[in-house]
C-alpha cells in the first residue's frame, strides 16, 4: 500500500510538471535603444595644460568605430593624423604631431561611435583639451544650403581661418574645422575670440585645401567677428564655373551628326574644312539645355572631311565627318510627337513635332473639323530648329475635333512627307482647372533685380517659368489640381539664367528664394498669393 501511494504521488507530480513546463523562447529583454555612454577619459575631457600624446576614452559597453576617416574631425587640423584604435571598451588615440602652444583642440567623432550589437550611434561626441591654462568656450553654428536648390548639404567641411588673405583657402590649413550633418547643420565648439573667414568645402582629395575645379565651396564676403556665441549663420554652396569648354562626344548616324559638350554654350558652329559640302547643306538643331547640338546633312553624295567645332567663338576641337545621302527607301516622314488623341487639355496648344526639320507645310492638305463643322486655323514653327509646329486653332471647351492630314501636308529637308493621318480628340473644360496669381515683393538688396519665377509640381518638374520685376503680379492659368512650389532667382545681371559665384572675385552666386510650404490648387478655383521675401 505504501509503495502504491508513492507511485501515485510521483505520477501526480509528473503530470503537474508536464502541464506547467511549457517551452517558451527567451525574450532577451527590451531592445537596447541607448547609445554607448562614456564612463571615463584619460586625461579628463576639457583638460588644460595638456602635455601627453595619448588619450583614452572608456565606455559602458563594447563599441565599434565606423568610417573614421570620414566622420572624425580634429580642430585645429593636424599635419599628421592621429592613430585611433579600439581596445576592449575603450578608444585609444595616439597623437603623432607637435601641438601648438596655448591652443584649444577638439576631436569630434561625428557618427563614428556605435554600440556593438544594435548599432546605436553616439552622435557628435567631442573630446576637447587645451595646451594652455584656459580652454576656449565660444560656439558658432549654422546651416549650409545648395545655392540653387536651397536643399541642405551633407558632409561638407566648414572651416574658419584667422588672418586670411585671398589665397588662404588654396594654400593654408584652417584654424578650426567641422562638418555638416544630413540636415546641413554645422557647429563649432571651443572657439577663440577673433575675426575669421568662414569657408565651406566639398574636399574631393581630402587635403583640406581648395585646389580642385570640381570642389563645391561656400563663403561669406565679410569676416565674421566672434566675441560671443554666433548662431544661425547661413552658407550657400556652389560650384565655380572654371571648367574649360570641351567636346565630350561626337556621333554620326547616317545623315545626322550629334555633338555633346561638357557644359552649355551660347553659340556652337561647325566649320567644315572642305569644299565637298557647303554650309547651306547643314541644318542645325540646338537642344534646350544648350549642351547638345544636332547637324543634319542634305547630301546627294557621300563625303569625308574634317570640321572645327566652335563654341562661343572659340575652336574647342577638330573632328572627322563621314556622311552620306539619305537612303532611297527612307521616304516616310517620322513623327516624334503626333497630334493629340483622346482627351486634350483646353489650355494646351495643338502641336506636332518630327525627328527632322520641316522645310515646308501645305495648309490646303490639312482639315480641321469641330463637331463635324470645318474651322479655320494657322500653322507656325515653334522654334528656329523647325522640328516642332503649332496648329493655331481657337479651341472651344467640351468639343469634339477631327484633324486630317493628306500626304504632302508636311515635308522635311530630305523631301520626305507624311502618310495620311487622322486624329480625333475632345477638349476638356476650363472648370476642370485652377488658377494662381502671385505678387512678389523682393528684399531691399534685390529690389532692382529681374526675377525668374519658376512653378514646379509635386514631382519637382517645371510647369511654367516667367520673368517679372519687383511688385509685379504673375498669372499661372489652367493648372491641374495638386500641390506646387514656387522658386525665385534674382537675376541681377538680367541674362535670363542663374549665375554661380567666384571666390577670387569675391562674387557670391545669384540669390534664390523658395516659397515656404506647398501651394494647393483645386479645380474651378482661383488662388492668390502675396509673397514678401525677407533677406
């Protein structure tokens, strides 16, 4: 009986344990979201009378150092970079340079310090020390923005120079250095009182000097005076126009020669060095961005010659040109963009474009019907390259149109003509769109400048561009519903484009302003904006 009771108890305990002992995966606790914490430094942070060549920074956990070359900045910069190594939970810094007397140094780690497991970043940890008896404490902060887009510039070096000359950024190392974050923000700490040139540099070759034509820069015309903390300095970055004009690519395809330049040119010509072809056998088409040009050859025989490429009245290259006549089987005129079909926006003109320039058109071979009734129209070239034309029709909203083209309506310079074409479309109604009027008041320093006003849609595509003067009103009509943005370029020299800056000439880029916030346009609605632009 006693033995039976023991067995029963064991079974009962076994069943109890079986019911309670469910296998559950360990949670491991809450996820670590905290960055590493500094426990101690040797010597102490912000020490004075610094006289060692070794610094140790110890953390509360194991860490990793990433992108040290890019992230860590030392100010003032050293001729010989220090050796930075991980040792357990510590960072060891070996200084390999002779330090200046009575100088405050700061080492900023940017985003280089992360914990070993979750990758939590200790942002902008800074270790400072002074070789003198005092440590400098003044601070300077600001933001770097692209001068044209007004977007923040990441990872740009911002530098301060004491006793600068015109050649200082080209030849000398800065006194202080820091770097912008992803929001374009920068901050100097431990700065000494004085007057400084502030200069931004996208340092392509990492030598802390402005010595590359492709390095983006920023500066202020006046020295900044630091006798107290300075806040909200704005720097506008730009690339100087120092590149030599050259021919990037030349390509010939049957009857067309395409030339692509490294940058836009106001004028571009092809000087043929042979009597085999005359200038009137060339048709030139300049692309909108002015860095690409097409030349079409009107030939009856094959030719082979040399030609000079002349950009802005300077010979930039000499090329070989081999071309031939058009193939006899190539007789149909090719459309690049045909007439509209389906639904057509009432405010848009009726246009057509071709892959080659049009020599002539015959209105008698074109018929336009509105709700089956013939209507009158005119035809004109849209631009000097003669590849695009406008069919000027007085469009009526919510109406049905039929366009008919007979062969010979359009003839290009190769005497090719179109096939018979019929296009059917219906116009939309004006109430489907919204209108925007904008009155702009410029700041006092730009009040006499011509303004280039650009309206862009949500995809940052330009919808319309206009030129106005101060306190004038501009109208943007028949806009699709959606969100838009406004940009103004203060075109100081009235040349119709944004001009960059030049450090040697102490010339800043032309100023640009962005309207704060998005502009919402609704159909059948008029919106008015009075925009006063502050400096």
